[in-house]
């Protein structure tokens, strides 16, 4: 759907903003802000406060693009008298100290139960009476705001950045009259909710496709491809029957060597040519090169002196997270980072790809999951890894199963990729719509909510117009 532009524009005086509607102002946030408050650093248990207790917000309360007061920690008894700045409705909660992607993140307080307070890393921003808090919330979701936050934090730490209050107040923004701010906020409530509903629908589809994909793998590596083959009771209640001639073995029986690393990682080099595989590089059976680190020949030689990974070997993560695996690819010289393990597979007994499918399904995945239960940080020791259970069909059957799975999984992967692409496009559309509305690129003054919608009938939405 397209929306009209305003009939007349003027130069905003800001190159990054361009033109704005002729009756809009462009001014720093300090002229719209009534107050900026900060909380106190207190000791707290990492569990939400119960009714009647006192909780201090986590910085994650604004991570998802809106404010969630349930993201809080219970204040320790000895610090109850030190809490300050209770959360109030119709204010903005802003993360003043965070990673570069999250510093400056904001959420509108729609619900503010008693007993929820601010920590020192969050601000509570109150707007002046002639300003709509919700309009300013939407402004914080625009590239115009994010770009200025980035500039304001330039020169601070690359891992944890601090947004100064003076710099925050100095951020420039386009400011329409109050009634127009309210119309824009109501319009964005409706349109972003509609887009979010479509995104949620696609995400449910993706989850269903992934679930079916997993079921296909699990069936193939525990039941085989021939429905007429003789079966036997596996002795595992959830698994039921398995092919009669498939022996159950441990990982140590089908590998010739398991190589782990020292409790440290090789030195990284910006101009290094040898890939250092870290746990973040292995996900869902694939080697992920995004954000990869590299080392030089000296580091590579030192970290491969127990064995150089060869194409067809299997990389396995023992922590953060544990239980991910992928093949060593062709044409890539690599060494292991900390918490990585290398399996040198006995090619006469086990197809490496079949081993990876088995790790993600059936007995192996159940074993890995059982080790993970009740642990905040899962770490597999070498005896755990050696004893990962799996079935060992004949090599010919393994190869047939792998061929079958490649064909069927390619179909699932294409559908998942298409749905994921749709989600990204809708998120881009959402961001562009918010930006266009709060910077005056579209005129929504004549917009009316569709008949029968919650806004048209006066029903409350998650973000009531203010």
C-alpha cells in the first residue's frame, strides 16, 4: 500500500534528514524531554520478582523492540532500601550502556506494576506534555535515531558502549504538532501490528518445516528406508522398533581418533590465512564463516601438531553450545579453537555425513539432550563424547540414507529459506514504514483504521495511543 507525501516541504537543515513537512520543527530531544532518571546498582538474584516483592529491570527488557517489565531480577534482601526510580507508565526506558547494536535501545512503558525499579544502566525518560511518548518511541526505532546514537558512541569501547546523557539530549529529531504525533503513532500501531502478525505466521511455518525436517532425519537414521525390513525392539521406549540387523555402537567404535584442544585458543591474526574454527562457526550441520577468525602459519602448525583436519573429518563442539557438528570442507586449511573436537572417522565403517545426521537425531541427540538438562553451561568431557550412542547400518545403507536425506532436505531447506526471506522483507518493510512516518516522508493525517479493527472499535492494543 502506498501513502501520499505532504503537499509542501522545507529543508530540515540536517543532511541526514533531508526535507520535512513545512509545518514540522527539527530540534534536539532536550526540547521534548521533561526528565531523564537513572536507577541504582543493586545486588539481585536472577529470577523475576514475585508479587509484592521488589525487582530491578534487566537491560534485556528493551532488547526485542518493546519494553517488557517481566525482564527483571529479584532485589536481594540487604539492598531493598537502596532501590530507586520506580517504573512509571507512558515513559521511555532507554539502555544507556550496552553493545553497539543495543546501546540506545528503547521501549515504551505500557504496563508498570508496583515494585519494579531501574538499574543504573537504564534511563527512564519522561516527555513533556505537548509530546506523545509513543511517537518518540517510534522515532527510536528509526535509522535517523540509530545513526545518531552510533555517532554519539563513536570512540567508546567496541564491545560495550556508553551513551552520555548530554549526547542523548542532543539527538535531533523531526517534531510534528502533538495531534499529528498521535495520528502517526496510531497509524504505526495498526500497520506494524499487521506486519508483525504476518511475520509471526511465517515464523510458525519455519518452525513447522524445521520440525518436519528433523523428523525426516530421525526416521532415516533410526528406522532406515525399507519399510519391509525385519525389525526388533530397541529397548528404548520412545524409539520403539529399529532394523534388526543394525547394531548399536558408541562413537569411539567408529572413529580412529578424537582430537581435542588445549584450554586456550591459538593467537588470531588480521591477515592470517588459516581458519580457526570456534564453536560459533558450527551450527546445524554447517560451517559458518561469518565472523570467522584466522591465524598465521606458526599458529596453524602448533595447533595441528596432533593431527591436521582433513576433508571428511567431523568437527564437534563440546561447549557453548555443546553438540553441534559439521564436516571439514575441501579447500580450507583450518585448526581447532577452544572447546572444539575433531573426529577422524573410520571410513570403512562410517560415512561422515551419516555420522553428522546421527548426531542431530535419534539416540545421539537424545543422549546429548539428556546431558544438557539441568545445566546452565553444558560442557562435554571426553568420556561423554566417546560414549555418544548411534546405530551402524552397513556402509551401503548409510550412503543410501545420506543420498535420500540430501534430496528431501534440500526441499525443506528451500522452503525454509523462502519463508526466512519473506520474514526479512517484512521486517525491512516495517522499519521503512516507521522511518517514513516519523520523518514526514508520508502523510497519514487522513488515515483511518479499517472498519472492525481494534483501533476503529476503540479496543485497547498492546500500545495504547498516548
